[in-house]
C-alpha cells in the first residue's frame, strides 16, 4: 500500500513539473545603428577616420578631417632633384587642393621614400583616400588646433601633434627640384625646406562628398 502511495505521489509530482511552462530566455535588442554620415558635423567631431577641421558652411554633412595620429614622426618629402610638373606642379593652396597636389607628386615621384606616397597608401579606420595636406588646409588645421588636439588626446589611438610637418606644396621656379613647403604649426610659420629634410606626416581626407 505504501509503495502504491509513493508511486502515486511521484507520478503526480512529475506530471505537475512537466506541465509547467518553461520560460524562454529574454533576448536583448541591439541598439539601432545610426548612420552619422547624414548628421551635421562640427569642427572637432571624430568622423570617418579623423577629426574634423573644416565643415562646409553650405552643407554641414561635408567637410575635411585630419588623421588622429601621425603616420610618421620623421620622413622626407621625397624625390630631391626632381621637379614635380604634372598638372599643377603641386602648387595648389586652396582647400581640397592637397588631393591634386598629392596626385601630382605621385605622378613624378612614386617613391617609398616620400610623404605623399605614404599618405596615399594609408588606410585608417577603413578609409583609404587620404592625401598630404597643402598650406591652405594646414591653415584651417592650425586655426582649430586646440580643439583638434583635445579630441586626439582622448580617443583611442589618438595623439597630439609634433611641431613641424610637410605640406604637399612644392617650391616654384628653379627651386622646385630641391625644396618643398613645411609648416611649424606651433609658431604658425610656413617655410621652404630641402626635400631631404625629415619632418612629421599627418594626412587628411574629405567626407560627405
């Protein structure tokens, strides 16, 4: 009798537990991905591989960024003894002109010992359309240097600037073979130096265009 009662209780217990509804694990929803390319930009935004230093006043989703770190702390402009002559002879000083200057340099000076070469070769955060900034682009960078450095100092992999950098501008006339433009960003001094001089390199790119 006791055995029958035991099995009866056991059967009832198993039946009750088997009928209980099992709770499904709660799946956490991933936050929606925001496409920042459609959002307005401001100077100092970390955006599409770099820190914004110029925003198009007519369309704030477009602008220019500079890399968060130097590609080199010390590199030659390159190809001393060669005057870059393609298209504009690396002479453009307007915003976005550094892109054509870099192409001009690479046309006559596609050397691994060359600041423009490594700017063009760079891939940063998945973006590979970088160029060596010209003097006009450096002017904008220097005007916003405090903001840019503040961002570079806080983001992963970011670093503040050295003192002297190459531009993509070649000297004109008879000096073109041997001299190119450099910028002391701390003193805001633009100079011509030997293409064999060793200065830092930090490229720029455009976004939203």
